[in-house]
């Protein structure tokens, strides 16, 4: 798998895991934070939203490295078989 596809897939995973309301939700009386493994979007009881840019970059690289490892392991086991 080419690296451009891994870049695209990690971006898609970052966006999807940030927007699914049941994955990685942190609820309190004052705010709701969305994202997995780290929260990326926040909705506060005052009515405003917040985007955590560094957290989204971190999530992107986490998914990138996980996909890269999975592709390398997959290609290693395919060559043996």
C-alpha cells in the first residue's frame, strides 16, 4: 500500500473517530468532548464549540503509525505464505 493511501486513511480515521458521538465522549455538566484516542472537538454549555488542533494532529499520527505497522505486518506475513 502506498504512503498516500495511508495518509488519506489516517485522516479519514481521525475525522470519523472525532465525529462519532459514542466513541471517546467525555461528558460533564459544562462540556462534551469528542474524539478518540484524544478529544478533538468540544461543545460547551455556553453554546460555543472548540477545536483542539494539537490533539487532532496527535490523533492523525497515532492512526498513521498504527496503519503503517499493520501494513508492514500484513506484507511480511503475505511474503512468508
